[in-house]
C-alpha cells in the first residue's frame, strides 16, 4: 500500500478474475478489490488487451468498507508472457489486435484427452510452438486415461517423451496421476488450456477445491461443449496459482512467422546447420537436412507434417 495524495490510497496486486468490464484484483496481503479500468489507465502493453488475468497492476482505492473493497486500475505493468487470441480490429470497439486471455504465466499446461474428444497431436504441436517461442516450460496433461487402455495413447505421446517434454497421465475417475500433477504445479503460475470437453475444469476443481462449471462432450460431434468464458486465477493449497482459460479451438501464434517457425521445433535445431541454405524453410529447398532426417526416421514424420501444416497456415492467420 502507498499514498500519493491526501485521501488517495494505492495498492499493487494481480488480476485474479475478469468478468465482462470488471476485474478482481488480489494484493500481496490478501485483500480483494472489485475494479474497473478507465480512459486514463496506463498500460505497458500497447496494441493488446488493456488488462487480463495475471496482470500486475496498481489500483487506486475508491471504496474501502467492511463489506466491500473497490478500486480503479491506474496502471498495468508490462507482461513477461501472454496467452492470446487474435482479434479483428474491425469487429471490436477497442480496436485491439490481440485479446490476452492470461498474462505472466510461468508454466503452460495443455490438456488433451485420451478419448472423448479424441487426442489430437496437431493441437499439442501448436501449444508447443507457442511455448518454445515464449521460452515457457510445458507440462502436457493427458486426461481420461480410464477411457483407454493407454497403449495407443502412450505410443502417440512417445515422440514428446523423446523430445524431453514432461507428460502427466491423469484419470479423475481412478484418481491416478493427481499427486504427480500437484508436484509439477507447485509454486508456479500455471495456465491450463485446451479444447472444451477434455476435463480441464474438472481437474482444476480437484486441485483447488473450487467448483468451476464443467462441460460435457457432444455425442453427435465428439467435440467438447464450450463452458469457460472468462479466465480465472485460483490459488493452489500447496502454493502457486492455476489459471483456467476458455477452451480454444484455434490457438493463436501471433508473433510467429514462416521465417522463425523452424526454430520452435526443437528437433530441427540439431540438423538445421547441415542444410544447403542458411535460410532453408525445410519445405521445397534441395539439400535440406531436416527433410533428410525425416526420411531417415531421425525426425518424427508426424511432427514434420505438423510443421508443414503450421507453415502454410501462418500466412492465413495474419
């Protein structure tokens, strides 16, 4: 807490909830303020969402009573990392180019399911590219292991084991994998994300003891039914926070281009120096060491197909 002028009290805190035009800000000493921004709110993040869950902010107190604490967000600090969606400036009043779903995360936790909806490695690869570009640690969570014998799923995930990514196999029904997950999340701000219906909110309910709304899987489409509409940051009993983010069908790779995508597939890095061209895109060029490594089985063919799919989609995403 600090005072700048007579009768003006300011706190520094973190946005732990976003609800329409309002925000919940929690200070280091545990005070919780209902807050809003105003036209004079200063931001260290131009051309992006003014405020988002996870942001460090300065709040001016406007109401301090026994039953309510309210304030105005005066300043939003620069973000160290951000989980974002692209926005069409023509279709939103703020004209912002990016919608920030969660900020300042320290661990990205993509959640997929073994079954209902089926596991898709293409989505995993999108998350991993983002994490590599942001230099974020990743914990891959495969939920609903009770709905599969585990053999085929583990075969699909073996490539990620081989690349050094940590994977946690979870079954809420059998209560398996939970202790390992709790240990991996300890003391960090973790963002859970993934398709709706994979059990993301159910896992967070178990970890935090807070009852979030959960979703089901459509029996017609096999896809998840959307539930979470706002990101929420929840404390973990053993320390750290979990951010539950909306289900994302198309994860935005906002700062990634065709030119730099190759650097975010970690298995490419060892063989890239052997390419015939220093600017090799690993698509059509001759003497490409990456394509040779795919042909020899050194680089997984499925991962290379994901690279190509992302490479050719990036132009459309801009």
